[in-house]
C-alpha cells in the first residue's frame, strides 16, 4: 500500500508538475491567509497583553479609574485591604516625540520605591564596567526628566544614556533625559518597544498633572482568591474605579476588537473555502486522469476502502506541502500588513500598536489544521466517488462527466432549497442571534458553488454551436462539468467576496463622506501631537485658546474634551465628548447634528439648555437606547445619568460615542480642559493661509493645525487604511481563484488530448486551439463573474444591512461604486485571461498524431 | 533581573565609610553643634539617617515564668535621594527620598522571631518626617494589609513607638522615657568609620530608656514594661569597597553602666576597624579605641532561610573597664530577612553573664550582625 | 481542385526515426507513389510496416526525413506547420478506424466541425452538411447525439465529416476495422461511391486483402518499401 502510495505521488510529480504546483499554491495561499489573519489578530491582542505584562506583569490586580485619573487617596485604602501585600501607583500617558517624527512613546511613571522589579540596567561605560547601579534610583528622582527607555527605542532613535529628548503631552513640552535602559523584551518578548519608564512624580510634574495617577497595581499576599479580593476592593473603593485582574484587562481588549477580528477571520476563511475548491478540482483531475490506474489496481484486487485511503493519503501529502509553504507565507504577509493593521488599532481602537509579531504554536496548529483538513475535505468527495466506482466504469472513458451532468440539476435545487431555508430561518429566528448574519452568509457561500453546475448547464445547453466561437467554448464547459464547475465555483465565491466587500467599502466610504459634510464644519482644527492616541490626557492650555480666540480672522472657537468611559453597568465603552458649542452665524448646531432619531432643532435646544446627551448610533443599537432613555455612565463619583436627547449617526468608533456640552461634561467628569479646538473663520478668510500662519506662529510647539480639507482627507485615509488588509485578502483569494482557473484548464488540456488531436487532424491550427481555450477560460470567468456579481450583491446586502449593524452598529447607505466595480471586473477578467494563457499555449502543443484509439 | 530595591539600599544605607563625595549633601564632620531636642528630628541636609530602638520587655501580668522577656526592635530609616534645593517641581507624589522601617519581636519563650518592614517614598500620602517641634519624628503607612500607621512620636520628653503588621501578628505601642542623658559617640558625636577618620557619621544615643506599653502576643495585646536603647545616626558618605559588614553590640549592665562597641570587617575578615563607648552610671562617657576591647564569636547558627552563618554567642572583654563577659543570644533565630530590600541581617536580644565559674547575669543587650552570607551587603 | 496535378505524390520518400539505442530505425525507404483524383489506391501491410507513418506523411501531420510529399502539386516540405494544417483542412479528408466523433456534439455538428474550423459562415455549411447526411441516409438523424448511433452509422458520419470541405484526397485508415463484415461492406461501398462522386483520390489503408481488392491498385508496404500488386489470392 505504501509503495502504491509512493508510486502514485511520484507519478503526480512526474506527470503534472504544474498541476501539483497550482494545488500546493492554492492550499498554501488558503493556509497563508488564515495564518496571516490569525497572526495579526493575535498580535493585536498580544500587543495589549504584552504592554500589560511589561508594566503590570507582577501585579495580581489593577485598579483603573472610570475616568483616566484616579484619586491618589485610594492608594492607602488599597494598602489597608487585608489581602494586599504590595500596591503602587502608576502615572501613565502618551507623549509625542518633539523631533518632528510625531512618534508616540508610552510614559510609565512608577514609584521607584515600589517592590516592582523592572529590568533596569545602566548602559556599560567605555571601560565595560557598569556604573554604580545604586545611583539609578537617586537619579530617577533627582535628575529632572530622567527616564529609562527600551534599548530598541534608544537604538532606533540613536539615543545614548545622557541624551536629552524633547517630548510633548498635549500642548506641554518637556525634556526627558535618557538615564538608563529598560529591557522589557528580555522578560516579556511582546512588550512594546516604545515604553519609557520614569519616576511617578516626575511624570506627574513634567507631563501629566500634579495629582494625576492613572492606575494602582496590586500584589496580593497569596492567601486569598484574586476574584474575592477584587470584589471586596471594588466594594470598598467605590464606583469611581474598576478593580481588574490581568485576564479581565485582556478580555476588555479582546472584547473591544471582537468585531474587527471576527470580520478578518471570516474573510480569511473565504480564502480557505476557495482553496478547498482548488483541492477538490485538482484531486478530481488527478483521479480522472488516473482512473485507469485505479481500474487496474481494482482488477488486481485492491479494495475500495484502500483506494479511498490511498487518495486521501495523497491529498494529505499535498495538504502538508501547502501547509509547509503557507505558514511562512502567511507570516510574511502578516508582516507586510502589520503596519496598516497596527495603525488601525491605534487610530480606531486606541490600543497599543503591534511592535512585534510572533508565530505562535496556536497559529501553526490552526494553519496546519486548515491546510490538512482542507486538503482532506477537498479530496474526500472525489475519493469516495472514485472508490465506489466499479472496475468497468473505471476502465471505460467518458462516464465520469456524465455523473456531474446528471447531478447538476439536483445540486442546484439543493442549493436553492438551502439558500431559501437559510433566508427563511434568518427572517424568522435570526433576529436574536448575533451570528445569524454570518450563518446566512455561510449558507449563501455554500449554496453559490452548488448552483454552479446547473448554471453552466443552463448557460450551455440551449445554444447550438455554429463554429469554433464562444458558444462551443460554453458547450465544452457543460461537457466537462466537473472540472469547469470547480473552477467557476471557486471564482464565483471569490468574486462574491471581492464584490461584496467593494460594495461595502464603497457604500461605507460614501456614507462617511456625506456624514463628514454634516459634521466637519469648522475651518481649522487644532490638536496636539500626542492627541492622536492619548486622547483623554493631551490638553490644550488656556493661553493658547485665548490667543486663538483673539485672532481677528477667527469668528468663533469651539473646544472639545474627549474621554473614554464605560456605562455604569460596565457593558459598553463610550467615547464621551464635551463640546463648548459656539454660536456661529450660518452654522447652527441643529444643522450640524447628523441625527438618526430626533428633531434637530429640539435636540439642539435640549443639548444647550439642559443636561442632555446625544448618543451615537452604534451605542444606541448595542445598548438598546434611544431618545427618552437615560445614558448611565460610570463617573468618578458614581453613576452619572444623562437624558438622551437624540441619536446621531456616528462612524468614529464602533465602541459607542456620546456628546454633551463641555459644561455638563466638566460637572460630572471633573475636568473640562479641552483636547482640541475648532476654529470658525471670518467669512472670506482662507483656511489654508490661516493654518500656514498658525504653524509659523507656533513653530516649536507640539501643536497640530489642520484645515477642514486636510482633516477630511486624513479621516478618509484612516478609513482606507482600515480596509487595506481586506485588499490583501481579496488579492489572495483572487490569486487562488485564478490558480483554480488555470488548473481547470490544464486539466482540460489533459483530459481532452484526444479531442484536441482530432481538431488538429481535421485541420485546426494551434492558434485556433489556443483561442478556443482562452475562450473557454473567459467563458468560465464570465460565468463566475455573473454568479459572483449576484453573490456579491447578496453578500454586500448582508454585510451592510445585517452584519455591520449587528457588530458595528453603523447605518451604511448602499451605494454602487461603479468605477471601483468596473476596475474590479477588469482585474478579474485580466486574471482569468492571464490564468488561461499557459493552458492555452499548452493546448496548442497537441499533435494530431496523438490521436489514439482510446481517446474521445 | 536587577533587584531594584536592593540597589536603593546600597546607594543609601551603606555605612558612612567611603570617601566618595556626594554633591548636594552635607557631609558628617567633627564639630557638629548638637542641640536637643532639635537633633532628635530629621536632618534633610544629610543623605541618610536612622533611629534605632532596641530593648527588652517583660509582661506586666507575668505568670512568673523566670526570664520571660520579649526583645523588640523598631528602626526608621530616612533615605535621601534628592538633595535639598534640587529636583523637579512639586507633584502629588513628589518625594525627596524614601522612608523605610523595620520592626521585630523576639519571643524566646515561644521561640518566635517576628519581623516586619515597610519601604515607601516619603510623600504625604505614604510617609514622612516631622520638623523640630512636631509630635512625630517619622511616620509611614504600615505594610500592605495593615490599616494602622507606623510612627515614632516625640512630645519633648517621651518617644512613642507604634508599629503593626496584621498579617504577621506583630504589633506594639510603646512609650520610651530617657532615664539618662544623650550620649555622643566618638569625638563629640562624630564617629569615625575608618582609621584615617576621613569618613564617619554623626552618632548620638540614649543608652537607657524606660519603656511601658503593650505588645501583641499570640494575637492579643498585653501590657509590658522594660528598658530600651536608642541610636540615632546621620551621614552622607557610602560604604568603602573593602568593608563588607559589621558587628555591633549594645549592653545595659545591671551596675548602671552601658557599653557600645562595633567592628567593621572586610571581605576576608581582616583587620577591620572598631570603636566603642563606655557610659558610666552618671552618664559620663569613655571612648574605646579599637584595641581597648576584644569581641570573639563562639557558637554559630546557620540560617535555614538564607544560609548565612551567624555567631550566637561571644566573648567580650574590655579590660580597662574590668569587663570579661559572655554574651548569648536569647534564641538563635533572630534573623531579619527583608523582602523589600533583598538583604538579611541578624538583630537580636542577648543575655550577658560574667565569665567564670559563677557566671552570674550582669545585664542584657542587643547585637547586630550585618554582611553575613554570600553576596549580602548590609543595610545597616 | 482537380487540376493537372495528381492529388498525392510521394517522391522517394524516406522516414527514419531515431531509436532509443541511438541508432536509427528506417520506417520508409524511397517510397514513390502517385494518386490522381478519382483514383482509389489500397495500401496493405502488416502491423508496424509503416502504414500509419505513410498516412501521417500524406496528411501533412508529419514531414519525411527525405524525399517530397506533394498534395495537388504543392510540396509540403517547404510549408510551415500552420500551412500544412490549413492544407489538411482544405484538401484532405480523413476517416479513422475508431470514427473519432465528438460525443458532446450531435450528428450534424460533428459533420460541420471542419467547417467550423474553417470559419465558414453558417448557411452554406448547413446546406452542405444536410446534403452529405442525406447521401449517407442519416438526414433524419442529424440532431441525434452521436452516442446513440451504431458503429456503421458513426462511420457514415465520419465519412461525411471527411468530405465536408470537398477534399481532393481522402485518407481512410482501416475504415471497416471496427465494424462487422456486413456493415464493413456497406461502409466500403459508400466510401468508394462517395469518393467517386466527390471526385477525390482515395487512399485506403487496410490490412484486409478483401477490402484492398476493391481498389484499382494495391500496394504492399514491406520493410519500408512499396510493392505494387502483391498478387492477391481470393
């Protein structure tokens, strides 16, 4: 048996190198896309986890505020808890390097006396001996701006110990002094590289606020369960803080990213799905080609079960080859995409950037399971089919395709039935299930390929060929249903995905543009270099605001404070903005409210007059809130209940947003220091000129001025970046599908050797044969395209109307980006054409002399 | 991984023996003008300072068990980090240094040696030092899990010592009233720490204080009475590289005299440097030079926790004072193992007998041995 | 088409195949043959005697290693592969032993195939297909899938296909080899009759002397050489 298997594999290699290559490439791309996405997904979580472990790795519990800062007086209360062994305060913030790069570093202000052991070392001096390490502590407290950075960060910026580094937090500038190196990566490989450690008081004094502490880390004495201790501490410390275990913090991040991760995973699974067809097609092809071999083996006494095992073993070997190539490929792809994904994490989800990707055993196992499992799944149907066939059937030609022709109609009926059932189930029962959209999508994606044989038959059957034209090509597809179906199905699924996503992205982008028109109304926007991520702790100072408001070309200044809070029940994260609205002639507040529910005039009135909030649509959907309800937020002194005046469309965060007046905000959340400001210019003032002048005036300060147009462009750039990784997945899927087309055609070249020889004998030139093949390739592409466009439209509808609303909570107005779609169709046809070139050339090589008695 | 906090102690707590300079800090030098009670309070212009209380307590409602005494230790350390007039602007957690405290109870009857410690940044939230005239000299939070504060209070007459650690079952609340005047060691309170006299500390002591108050024993506070010794030492310079540790002995003799001797030793136990003070019943002092006394270790005990081997009995001879004494630990295990600093030392109550056939008890004392064991440089 | 030149001329044609051992195997050696329109010539020989090679040379599928092959006076030797293919399409019809019909095309479509390859417009082609099928008696079955035909019927369809482009040379490779004697007889009659009617030269390759006897001339291929009229008994 082993020898037969070995012989079979050798035969595969000998006979069909290209075929084999395409199969392995298909599997490896499928594996690759899964590995890439899982690696990135894990990277995103590990980046957060790494940062948590680097800073709080020795802590059993962490106390965080409902607002970014917590009352320092809680520290003694934490220490008094009987379960607490050690506890220390941390002052954490993000500072921007004021070297023009705008790079952010995470400042960790910790108590140098705390029993927390950071791997702090001093660089060796020139003689190779370390300076007296004892000075570090004194220096950390005594040298203004003293900090320790990771060796990686120091190396990447060319810093040496003793160097001074200017940084900014909000509109404040400070000078850090590189005092030592802290090699977090040595004991926490996933620790972010951009950490700078300094004494807590220095961080407070130089960069944050004098009373700001953001976190208390706790080590328990070990004789009590952390959960019990956390619950008691939570009770004693009150509702202004949250006491979390590291696992809870990781879960928080995971929950934040759930929708993002799920979508990427679903997309990568489509690649696997497409790859599966490839395996199916190639196994099928190799089996068809070797049917006589199996016939002979059966005559010689091989059992059907042995045939099955033999075929599956071969598929397994192909799968493993695909895994061996796919895992490194996927990891490489993840590396290529890490920057865009990382940017998405930081700009949209306000999480750590991914500083390092690691190929974890889990991902390797997933990749192997997908590749091997996919190969076996793809092989099992044809293998079963082959093993069940009788010897006579195996030894006689042409019966193979008749089977496919006979099952085409039942398969199509089955597909229609399944899709209908899926749709009915979705309508009847899908409402309560978050995953219903995905399940329906999956049913559709399963149904679509099942439709393919029927569709090909339907397309080819009624037409009578009148020459070597496209009709004959189409006919040829219907004749070779098995091979053509796989290729067309793979293509149709791919195109569905591509078109679905293109429609989604196009619609989303258009919706966003429309929304920006309503909401981005000021002429110039002012923020700070450290704002982008730091958000809540990067402030604009009062003098600056006064100066801006005093400019003759400025009509009004609006300021905004943004804070991430959670609802009092802890179930929803909310980006809460407090805005000091200004009365700007011609730009009424009502006209700037992109309301989803509520009357703009009434909402604007309530907002300005009372303690009301407007909440974003995602929050309204996820929390089931609407006008008339109260938004109950966890405030620094307990729950803050704000009546909801209206619901606005909002695309800034899937986590949920809400805004109110800065005054109301300040009353409940202690601080009304703004993070950014918007300037309404006098009529006739040129925003670009004003921005240029502001930049000149404030040169050297960590301020960022953007005109309306620039801000809009940057928002759209972030949007595009967010979907960049889906482009990669789309490309990979298209590549797999193109492999499928090429594969199908190569199979046809082999299977139809006799027919081609006959054509040649009857006087068809090589070029004619090649053209016929190209025509068939295009016919397949055309069918795939037709099915894919239909499927894509369905998928887009599902994504826009169901999955996005359920998972992100966004209303997206469907829009057909014709240009993008046309480009995509052209790319698909181009890919199909490219995929057909080699098989077409190969087909032209057939000689009439090859006409033997067995063929046809 | 660096033992971060251990480094603090190396930097801050080393004995004032090195000759290195520490800019920004005042250095201990002969001719310091002492003024009491002002000098009981902290001296922020010097880098390091400590208040060291060691003593012997008897339960008041003693069931009559002979020799049922409790040894106690309470030390507050001031660890200066930021010299006066420098540093960053004020912040909520701004601190000029740290405050550390060690507390121990040696219960020879029960065979228990309890040790507790704290180490905080000296910031109003966690701990600090009083100014002359305040009712506290030093105070800080208790260790994690303990609600009460630790403090060294002073009302102009009496010192009030409070320390507790709920998790370890250690607590005491003691009032200590000096019964003899302040003793200035060395040259008018400048105690040289090497033969050249280039490094040293300001060193004063109250060699006999009456103690009353309560101590936790088996989970309950009991009334106690007894005597203690208070050392106050102030310095800036650091430990010299050829000095590894020291032995320090304080004795309160039944005849009304007190004796303090110490010897610094190097890594190979070589020559070292010793000094001492003999205090007469009337409070007058006689300085002792290195050659005026002999301290010889006898029995030894190996710590099962740290592996360090400490002497637990000694011969101490001061011929000029007519003293030929045998010191013996009330129990072998009086080792303080400090988690927060990563160092360990032996600080324990000893009995004092005259040598010879009679071997009568002639007093009691406290011995400190630092720098024992591998890779262990002493905190104090 | 039926100009002054013979339909097929083989002029001292030799064919040498390289053999595995590195030596060469001579399959044809100085073969001379001339065949005019309306003539029928039978070629007999044992298996491996070179019949198929000679047929491939006549069809322009292969080119000789020496000598010339001329179709209607045109020397195939100077032609490109494509030119030979076009020549084959326009001037040569081939009938195979195993019919070689495309199973997914119906009777009429199979016949029309050379026309498709020619790229000829539909109207005239359909007429010609109908005409031919009528002449072989399959006019009423033109829409049937070829799979439903009997062997004899299949060969008739193949015959129609071979004659579709009005070739000047008809090559028949064991045309009755897969048929029973009676059917074979009928097909042979039809072949000769149609070749006659279409005024094309017929080269009939067979191993059956009975079949060969129907030809005007008989050649035997033996050791790569052609011998005329081997003197057939019965």
